[in-house]
């Protein structure tokens, strides 16, 4: 791997318009990635699902360069119908379209940050990989006192030009004071066993609101990793919803720093896995100021030979009195070969807090199925009704009614 990654790195340096200082920084991150390699089970944060082995088994040899000079044609069939929205379209890791036609353009600033601010995490080699290979970093700034009229959907799609590639991309968002953004990450790819490594950085100023919905619904053979860093100031709110269902492998990480008083973070997720899929969510919510709040609810429905994991940590700083932190995970195992792993953590250094966590897993209740069958449903209909009710509880946590109805329709949930 070392020889190939060095060749690909030299190509991307030649194609990128960046300073000598940034080139040196990229070389440093490349060296760190080569030294550590892809994460494996020896690392605590990757103990349940080993991405290093999954890449070797499902892809084999990866190449790391994506030619940014090659244009890609947009397939309009990927767009969500009957839902007015703004768009950013990524094809093969390259932005091909930016459309904010529903908005006041003076209230939004989009910049291509060539002088890149690297995100540093000494323990995460995938962030090192992203820092080394991301060609361009786009930043979206929502200006003070402005709320987007329509949601923004970021489309992530891969076409037949790309095979066995490592695709690295990054987006930064800054919400100025009293601004708000509804953001939907929509994955619409199905080909050629690539590894997609996405880094988001969100900066929420005072009284701002971020609602981020991640939808991986369509069955595909790609492997994905998404790291989401959220910095929150006073009285800001972040709401993250994750539908983890389509890819062969997907790990979402959410790292949230509640730095301002009365800031709050909500993370709700559904795993809906079919045969042989492996998905994971890892959350870290750091309560760093007093009177902060977090709530996490993760529910899983796992089919034959599928595997899901949830690692959730609540950290409470000694200054963060009056913290309210809660997390709960529940899983339904549809087959004796399906597997769910949970690792809830509380690390608390303040004495005036209210924090709790819990986890449970099991099969569908046969008595409930029998009861429904006695009311005229067949066995399959009874199972589907129980699963529907189990997952609906999570979707109902979505605070935006327009997006809530969209997601219900996408996954076939009924009231």
C-alpha cells in the first residue's frame, strides 16, 4: 500500500493549487496515516467492526487519487421528487452543482478554502487520510439572523468511472448568531466497491440551530466513513438523525462539543440492516459548560448475518453543572446470526448532573405476533407492524415536520 499511496499522493499535489505550507502539512498527515494504516480491532474505538479487514475482503487494493479535472454528468433521477430544496451535488467526490435558488444569496457565502484549516485528531488515521488527500475544502457560511427557507440536500453519488478508489471530501459549515440550517445528506450510489471518507465540521454560534439528517437507504456495495465535528456556543441546538441502511459498511461518528451555556445536542438513529451488512455509530458528547443538554436514541433492526454497533459517550466537565444527558439503544435481532454490540459510557466530573444510559437487545415478541395474528394479520404482516412501531418512535423525534414526512415515506413507515 505504501508505494501506491505515495504515487497517488504525488499526483494530487501536482493537481492541487495549494501553498508550500499546506503541502508540507499534507505530507505530515500522509506519513501519520502510513504509520498507522486503516483502523483495526486493536483500537478501542474500532473493537466491534474492523474496517481494515473489511476493506481487504471487499475491495482489496485501493487507489487514492481521483482526477478532479474530469467532469461528470449529473443524473437528475437522483434528485428527491416533490420536495423543494437547495442542492449541492457531489459526484465521485467532486462538487458538480451548487444551487441555492430558494434563498437570499446575500445571506449565504460559499467559499473554496484553498488555504485549508486541517482538522487534527492524533488517534484517527482516517482523519489523517482525509487531511492528506482532500483536494478542496468548501465552506458554507449562513449569515447572522438568517434561516434558510428550504432544506439543503447534499447528494453523494458515485458513477461507473470510479472503482476501488478511496474518495476523500470535506465540507465546513458556519452558522452565525441566530441563524438556522436544515441539512440532508443523501447517499445515492450503488457501484464498484469504493471507500468514501467524509469529514464535516460545523461551527454553531450563539442561538443558531442545525438540523442534520443523514440518509443511507439504497442498497450498495460501497464502504463509507463519516466524521462529524460540531462546535456549539451559547443556546445553540444541533439535531442529528441517521438512517443507516444501504451501504455494505457505514460508520458514522458524531463528536459534539457543548461549549456554551444552555446549548443542546440530539442524536437519533435507525439501523435497518439486511443480510451481511455491517454498520456502526459512535457518538461523543462533551458537556463543557453548565446547563447543557444531550439526548440520544438508537434503534436497530438486524437481518441475517448483519452486524451493528453503537458506542456512545457522555463526558461532563467539572464546570458543567446542571448537565442533563441521556442515551438509550435498543435492537431487534431478526435472525440468530445477527449481532448487536453496545458500549455506553458516562465520564462525569461534576456533582450536580442528571445523566443516564441503557441498552437492550432481543428478538420480536412472539406473544405480540400471536396477538396480531388473532386479529386477522398473517405472520409477516404482524412482524412488519411491530417493526414499524419500534422504528417510528425514533422518526417521531425529528422536529422538522417536512423532513419527518419525507423520511417516513422513504422508509415506508406508517402512523
